[in-house]
C-alpha cells in the first residue's frame, strides 16, 4: 500500500486530523472520507505473545462484550452456523454456542489465541478470511468485532464475508468510533486509535457507507461505550462515568451494526 494513496478508494488527497507521534498521524481521505493512520502501519500480530494473555487477564470484561454482542445478534438470528472472524481466545464462540449456534467457527491469526479457542472444541482457521475460500453461503451469522480497522484490503474482506454469508444471514460488525466525545476529550490517548496496528478509523457515516458499498444493508447501527470497566483507579472511574454519559447522549465511542445482504 502506498502511504499517500487511500487503499479504499484510490484517492491521493488527504488532510491531517491529529498528530500521534513522530511521523505518525491520523489523516482523512479527500475522496471517501475514511480516516487512516499515516503512514500505513506494518504490524504483524500473529506471533504476539501478549495478545492472548490480554484477553485471558480481562476475561470478565471480554465475556461481557461477548454477551452484549449476542444480545444484539439474537433478535435477527438465533441459531445456525456462526463464524467469528478474529475470535481470539473464543469468548464469543462460547457464548454463540451457549445461545444455540452450531457449529461455532472462528478465524484467528494469532497462533496462541487460536490454539486456546481450538482446545475448547471450536473449529478455528488460522488463515485470513480472504484466503480461506470457504464455501459460499455457509454461515447464518458472521461477526467481526474490532477487526475491520486492522484489514488492509477492506473491500476484498467484505466481499468475501458477503459471499460466505447465507442470503438470509446476518453480519455483526463493531469498531471504535472516532467521531466521539471520548476521542475529543482524550486526543491521541484515546484507546480507539489502536496504535500501532489500526489502519482505518471510522465514524458512523463512513462505517455505513463502507458496508453499503460492499452490498450490505443496515438493520441497526448503534453507538455505545463498553471499553471502560470500573476499577479502583479514580482516573479510570472518571473516564468510565464520562464515557457512559457521552454514550447515553448519543456520542459513544464504539459503533456496531447489524447488517443483512442488500
Ligand atoms: Zn479514500
């Protein structure tokens, strides 16, 4: 990917939104309007040791995320085959199975995390979705939570997700929302920038436009704030309270959507 060219739309004009550190900044594409990290991050997390321990150490929080995702999916689809792209240590697969989805399959590129999911009895693929060539129309429900912002070729990724989704299947997609109060308040310290590995940064408008462009139709698009657990730290608790108030006022810093094929 050429750093000065938007890999989503090919446009070469962009404007800087925020300086992060050194040569790294967040820029907004003059063509499609999607923000991205400039220069493009080249980050290999397949062998990151700490990736799986981060999930295991924060199991209560990530299980809460998984349950809230299932609560969002179930009004639209409550059984059938399930695929979680970026399944990590398998918390969402556990919840999907408990909710009645069978089989619950995952894709995980981090070797250690994928192995942990597999040891629980889930089917886990270790290759990128775009390269797996899974059977067309195989899944009733597909999820990718905080995954799309890591994908270099978003169009190819979404096209492949659409191809393997059943015609009446549902897609859950969640990601950070940079057009949010917490990002304005915390600036470059906002968690959602996901340095050093987030390539793309979406807001509600570019999120919906990107998914529509890939042939999906939104059934619901919601802003919330889940990534702020209460703890013994006054600073964290202040942030947690502000994040919840901002979300209640419609300026939450996470976006998720439920989509069907258009
Ligand atoms: Zn663009």
